[in-house]
C-alpha cells in the first residue's frame, strides 16, 4: 500500500470519526441509546473496510442484553477494531492508555474501563463498575492474559478481574453471569496462510513500539482474522473463579491452535490398560468430574 493510498484512507477514516463523534458524545452525555452503543462499532467497521481486514466469525455470541464477561486472548492493537466492529461492547484496559494521544480519546468514547495495575485496591473499584455494567446487560471484553502475545502461543490467564462476575451476582442482584471465551487468530495475508515465522509480524507485543507496528500494518496489505466464540461458562455465586477461568483458557487454547494450524488439537490418549488378572477384584466406577465450589 503506497503512502498516498494509506493517507487517503486515513483521511476517510478521520472524516467518518468527525461525522460520528458529535452525536455519539451527546448520546453518552445524556443517556445511552442506539447511537451511543453502535457508533463505535460503525467506526471500527469503516476502518476495517478501508484497510482490507476481513473477519470470519465462528460460534455463537451472547444474546443481546445478556450479561456477559468476555475472556479473550490479546495479540495486537488491531484486536480493538476487530472485536469492536462485531457489536456494541466495552473493553478493560491498563490506565496508561487513557493518556495516549488520539487512542486514549477513542478508548474513552468506547466506554473503556481503565485499571491501574500498580494499585491493588483499584481492581476492586473497577470490579464494582464492571458489575454495574454487567447488571445492565453490557458486553465487557477482558484480555485475560493481561498483555499481548505473539499470535502463536497463549499466555496464562489472570483471574483477579473475573471477580467482577461474582460482584455482579452479590451486588447486582442477578442469578448468574455468562463467562464467554473468545479467540482471536490472524490467519492469512493477501489470501495466503501466515506461517509461524510471519505471525509475530502481525502482533504487537513485548517492547515493540506502536508506530512501527501500525506502519507495517499499512504497508503489508490485506489480512484475514478468525474470531471464535467458545462454549459459554455459567458463573453463579458458588462457582470457583479460578476453575472457571482455567476452563475458558483451555477452550481458547484449543480454538487458537485450530485456527493457526487448520486442524483441531490431537486428542489426549490414555495408555492402554493392562489385562486384568483372573483373581483381581472388579474395578470401581470412575467418579464424575466436578467443578469445585468457590473458596475465595
């Protein structure tokens, strides 16, 4: 993509932003409505269309108005317009982003919840606000790894903010919250599958600066991304948040492997049992697998 073409597309994006920002700000200021919910999604769709990002969606998302905390993997800054284009939703982000030029403003217009990870007490404040949003039927996206990865591997999920689901139940007066696993995978460029070596070029992680990552995105051309909604997890007052988070992590890990390799993970096979002795007592039936109740 030439610099001229990229510049013209950015200009078109900026004009779309100026067209939407006034009505959107008024809708946020004087009450939630159609414009407040859908304007960010419209803006993200314009960006993706201008810069030729094609999304393939699999699985079943939460129903409109259903309280859902989305646990997603995180690969790139591009995750925001990709997920934001799907439907009205909000994100949880680190507090530093609020002060970034342009991006901080866009994040606030998306009703992003900012968390200061250096202050443990701030997690409780954010959880309270998240519980209020969930009670109102919002869709909130939490990048559960706490940082970005290279697009090939999944980092361990953090469980602290999943406590917002329990707060929504105990303080918000609802019976249960839907924990919704969601997997993002960048799979093709110019229609050709990304190799393992090429996949980190799409990602923005570690100490990578933002500007070179954005410039590379403009220069490298069209890209395909697969978004997979996993099996939802019902979170109630007695659910162990660590067990529920681990279940979501396992589901996303499977979906990521299938998306980047084109095939599902190989099943884990138990070793062949030894032949029973003639005088051995009958084997006891295997106990059912239970998710433990919450302990904290």
